[in-house]
C-alpha cells in the first residue's frame, strides 16, 4: 500500500468521495498500531463508505522530557496490518505539512482538559485538539473514530466539536484488552515481562472499584483510598491519579449515585499507563 503524504493528493481523493456522495470515516493514530487501532479501522470500514487512517506522531502533544523520541515508529508493519484489515487510504503527513514554517495557531482546549491528564501534562490536550482539528479539516471526514482507552481525550474532542461547530461527528469505540485484562496501548511495548505482570493491577483495580460500587459502596473518598492502596500493593511505581468521576465533566464524584467513570494513570517502571472503566 502506498501511503498518501501530500495534502493535494488527499484532497483529490476526498473530492472524488464527495462527488460520489460517499461518507468518509477518519481514524487518527500515531502509528505503532495494535488491535485497539485496528478495531477502530474495522468499525469505520463497516459504517462508512470510505475510510482514511492517519499516522502522525504529533510532537505538540508531547512535553519536553516525555517519550516523543522514543515513541515507537513502525510504519512498514502498520501499513501491512492496515492492508490486512482492508484499509485502502492511509495519510502519513510529514511534520512540516502539519506544522509548516510560521505555524502559530493552537486550540485552547475546553474545561474538561484541565483536570487529571491536564494537571500532569498541561500542554498535552492543546496539542491533541490542534492536530485533531487539522486532521478533521484536511480529511473532511463525516465521522472520526476514537478509542475509549483515552477517555479524557474523547471528552476534549467531543467538547471541541460541539463548541466550535465542527462538521465531523465523534464515534467512541470500546477499549480492547488482552485476555488477562491489560488495555492495549502502543506504550505496552516499553514493559518488560515482570512490569507487564505488574501492569495488570490497573485493570484489576478498576474491576474492584466496579465491584465496590455495585455492592453499595457510595463514598468516593473511601473508594479512591482503596484504589490507591491496591495500585501500590500491586507494585506500581507511582500514581498520577486514581479517581471516580462524573463521566461528562470528569469532576471527582464524592458521593456515587449514578453512572461514573473510574480513571487512573500510574507508572510501572518508567512507563506511564492509563486505563478507565465506566460503571453504572
Ligand atoms: O490517540 C492518539 O493516538 C492521538 O492522541 C491522536 C488522536 C492521534 C492525536 O495525535
């Protein structure tokens, strides 16, 4: 498969789709594809007439000192996997196409970006929102597919779409897990065998939270205390956050009396992992 890397070529393609009244699905990725990404591609191929997958490791969503340089780049394998699931159009822009000389505009992300990830990675969601809006505009997609794994990212993109009247709908697809519960992530490949075992405590902790809530525990503080203890006992090296929150605003739920989302971010060795579970 020959990836597209010029905007003109992408526009020729999408002009053709539009003229033929075809719907366009977009699956934005940073590559290092796994079954989680492929599930989004399959969903788009099923729902939409045409699907465009993008692969771009977006520098503006990494802060200095984060893993931008180390982030896995596996283009050959990515293209093979995409061809295998039947994707035909892959856009792989160069950094200079997304951020040409003189580029100076960026999105101030919505309120929901300020908490959780926003506290630990304050510039992250501005970078995500900016590149996602550019990819929406470049692809002229009708629907874009994102994974629930990046729960807060989805909230940010949904709010941006709503607030700025963006003409692309956001479709959220379920988290894909290994058979032992580990949520698929491109960063899992940083883990050695021992760390991978430790990482299972993230999902186990979320399941424990679900069990506590379904058995009647409604005190958010007590639940979070147990969450943190379970993560520490399970061997994580540090915790950025472990919360039970309102699924729309991500404000911490002190008293649980309806649907909530449990979210956590923790380090196993030097690898930062995130996971979440919607409960109720
Ligand atoms: O979720 C990701 O892989 C990235 O944040 C995204 C949406 C492709 C933007 O760079």
